C-alpha cells in the first residue's frame, strides 16, 4: 500500500499564502516571508524536517506551486527552482491545461495532470511503485486531498506570525480527528506531525 504524506508551512492562523500571489510575490502580500524563514535561516536546526520534505518516491503539487500563471501555459516557464529542482523524482502537477512532460536535471520530471486529484494520485502511486507519495502543496491542493481522505500523514510547520488572509489550510475540509505523533519547537517554527486514519 502506498503511504501519502503532506508537508506545509503555515502561519499561526492557518494561512499558507497571503493574497495577490504573482511572479514578484509567489506567496502573496503580507508577512508570508516569515512562513519559510526556518528553511533558509536555520537549516541546520531543522535538518530532519527539511530532509523529510523531499524524501518521497513521487510528488504531487498544484499549479500555483509550480507556476505564477493561471491560464494557457507559458512554455518558457520551467518552475521556480531552476534546472535542478530539489525533488529528484517524478512530480505530478495538477492543472486545467495540457502540457508535455518537462524533464529537468537530477531526476526531476514534471508531469502535468488534467484529471484531478485522484488521477494525479493514481499516476504518482504507479511512479512510486507503491512507495511514499508526498503532497507538496499548496493549501488548495492539500485541502482537496484532505477533503477526499487521501492523506495518511500531515506534517505542519507553523511559523509564529499571523497572516490574516490568503489560502488557509483546512478550508472546505469536513470535521475530523487527527492523531498527533510528534511535535518539536525550534527557534523560528514548530513542527507537528499528525496521522490521519483512512
């Protein structure tokens, strides 16, 4: 059986982005840069959590996680990470617009899926050989998987900041109980892992 994980950095009030996401401000307006400071300013302190984010056998992400565009693809756009993204495995991007596969350095190939979350999950599970599939974000994509009951392990990275508006985790997700399996405070973030029984 495949194991489905999800990692997301959120504010204390549950937002993963601010409003008005765009090329110049990928996470939108507001104090959203605070959400990811722990990754870049204190990586040694958070080495285990950073390693776990990219340890899966395949990945799924929403289009906003891959690109600032919303309509027909700009085929010059090759992702936020340059020619060697950190994934080094197959990545399935949810979209409403077809696009050919995009192979990059280091073993990362982006595959663009128009059939929704279950189609993306089916392809990712096949690519992972029934291993671990990670839902890489953003909040809207993660909420779709949570609402469908398709995540086994949810890892939250909570920054001590209030964003106030944007895309919030758990919007549109029905009530459910989570089982906390670990938590750890660091200087810029608190890491909490939950299991979700499916």
